[in-house]
């Protein structure tokens, strides 16, 4: 069952990616999908109501029109198709998969950069450049976090790469070496 859902999610996401490429509309697709998904995820009753399809078709259309007002036509169509095929609950998964596929197609590497203290814009630029060199990505999309437990230094993690220059890790390695 999960494999079938994965295939459905992948199909919709790939269709959106193809549309975005054809129409050169990635920016509006991304923005509208993120907003719609955020609204849907923050309103679980809406998802339950639409997924259960216990309201009239007229009320469904009205809710969808309100939800997608001003959105890219592809997002409007996706929402209607998901609802009509009883896949509305997959909207978040489709959005996430679309973002993954888009990032892959553009050579964008999402990375979480965690530091012991806040870093300024100049430091952020240097950290992102260092990660680009290590990863070979064209572009980095960085999210910054602060974790005082690192003591000092920085940790950078993407899906496939971990660069850990934190003092906490260095101390743990030294401790392991000393204790055997």
C-alpha cells in the first residue's frame, strides 16, 4: 500500500516538475505549493473533511476555490485532481517530493548548518562556500540552527554529506581514543 502511495506521489510531483519546466514557472509553483500545503497542514479538519468527502460537491468546490484563490493554475488543477481521485491527503507528500525533484534538477543541495553561536552574514557565506566545495553542488540552500551543546565550531548536514567540525565531536573522538 505504501509503495502505491509513493508511486502516486512521484507521478504528481514529476508532472508538476515537467509543467514547471515547460512554463518556466518554478518560482510561482514552489511558492503556491508551500502556502497551500502550510494552510492544509495547519488545518487538519479541512484535510479530514475533504479527504472523507462527506460534504457536497458544491461545498468541496467552494472550499477548494477559497484554498487556491490566486494560485498558479497547475496548483489549482493538482488540488482538484487530488481531491477527485481521493488523494487529497497526499498534498504535503506531493509538495515535498516536488521540492526534492526540483532541487535535484537544479543542483541545489539543502543543508542544515548548526553552530554553537549565531553566525553573521559573512560567516554564512563562507560556510556555504565551504559546503559547496565539499559537496560539488551548484547551489546550496542553507538552514541555520544554533545548538550551544556543540560548545564551539559548526556541523553541516545534507542528505548525503555530514561535515562535523564541532568541538563536541572532537572531544568525543579524543575521549574514545583515550579510553580505547
